[in-house]
């Protein structure tokens, strides 16, 4: 897979910015000055939805080594902006790990970080290790909430949207463990999984088009991540794991991911102001050359927390396996990157955004 920005996107944003007064100091810088930011998505960009779940004011419940910064937070800071969570969720008794004893509760905080750990693009149910989609907002519902509140985006607004990874995970769980992730009573077939991924891609494409139609100047589309490279996958996608009703290979996760991402690329080809970002390419590059990326461990979790679960939402510097593991390890738990890894992600994303966007003066 290639990460790219289309020529049409660059030229389109340049024209848009010039028409909105984007010329700076007479130098004719056509890049959009970023004056606002909003994020939609899943755990990869969740800036603290699970703060109530941790019960610790020092732990915002992000899916990394807390309270470290995610890549989207680094991007916001680069433009002189900040991200805060839209909602706060408590533990849920229906979480896959049985993390809580009561139904989860949600509080609206009103921030611009709508992404929530466990979210799929649209479909339900999908269990996560902390909450359950009975209360987790899908990416589509996150967008609904923002547009209902704000109506549109300003022309100088940067929107980041992630999604698709939990949808491929849902298909894995539906086939392997026969969980009812597609509303079919746990009877998903391989053909049904392919159809579900196509539907998720179609729904995400519709979300991005809605964002564009609502006036966002630049949209960073973080395509679905191929999680077949993480520690969870090395266990549960391997031939040695015999707990699946229907085995799912790493190659199948890659195929679903590419299916999803190609649908997005094709549907937005030539659309101005859209930047495509593929996070797993950064993970693969770092895995292939850890030392060159400032990492010493790309296989093990940086944290050893077990209470209430081993999720990165409860991973803090107090539970690190080594003093600097938050910066030198790739993974915080079996699925999510450390702050050090998130810095690599934001560096890559900002290098791409620099073509079309700049910090407002």
C-alpha cells in the first residue's frame, strides 16, 4: 500500500486557501492556515474518553502509556491548538474482559476529540476490553453529534478521521469466536465478512464526503490499519492458536484492510483537500529498522498492568516494564502504540500535511 497526496488535492487546497485570504506576508504561501481541529475515530485517536473508567485523575484513559500524547494531539499542538474529549465513559459490565460490574455511563464533556475506543464505522455490536458499543459512539454517530451541534466546519478547519480497524477486528471475532458482530446471530461466513467490510468502507466514505460537504478545508483520512503486525495478531492469527471455530490468517486481515482502504481511495480520488495516511506503514518501517526509529523493542508490551484489565487505557508510567519503555517500545499493550510510536506517526502525518496546511499566524 502507498501513502499519497493527490496532485489535485494539493492544488485544490492551494486555490481554496488563496481565495480565503491565505496569502501570507506577500510571499504567496497557498497553504491553509489551520485555525481549528476536530477528530473522529477509534482508540488510535481517542484523547481521553475513558477517563471516568480509570478512576485516577492522573490517568486520562488514552490507549497508550498515560498520560502520554497521541499522534493527533501532537498534530494539534503543532498548529497551536488542543484536543479534549467529547465524552467520558465509565467501565461497562459487558466489556469482553468483564472490566466493570455495572452498565457503562456516558457524560458529555463537549470537546473536539470525538474518537472513542472500541468504535466501528457504523455497525454494532462490537465488544472492546473496556467498554461496549451499547454506549460507544460509532464514527458516524460522532460526526452526527458534531454536525448537529455546529452545523458545518470553517474553511480553515482541519478534520482528522480514523476508522476501519475495529471493523476488521469484528470480522475476525465473528469468524474465530462466532461473536454476533454483524447482527447475524454469530453465523458470519467469510463471504459475509467481506460484505461487512465493504459496507463499512462505504459508510466511512459517506462520512468523509459529509465532512467535505460541511466545509472542512483539509481532511486527514487515516485509513484502516492492518493490525496483523501487532502482538495480539502474532498469537491469535498464528497456526499455533487452536481456539478459533474458523481460523483467520494474518493475510486475511491484510486483505480486508486493503479492501476497505481501496474503496476509500477510489471514492475520493481527485477530491481537493483530502490527505490519505496509512499508519501501519509507519509501524512496518519501524519494525524493520527499530534502531533507526529510536526503538529497542517492537514485539512486547511496554506495560504490565492487569487491573482492571491489561488494556492500554490503564497503562501508565507506573506500570512500565522499563523506565523508558514509553519512548523506546513500539507497543503499550498488544494493540496500541506507545507515545514514542505516536511521535513517529505524527512526524509522518505532519510531513504530509505540511504540503497543504500551516500554522495560523
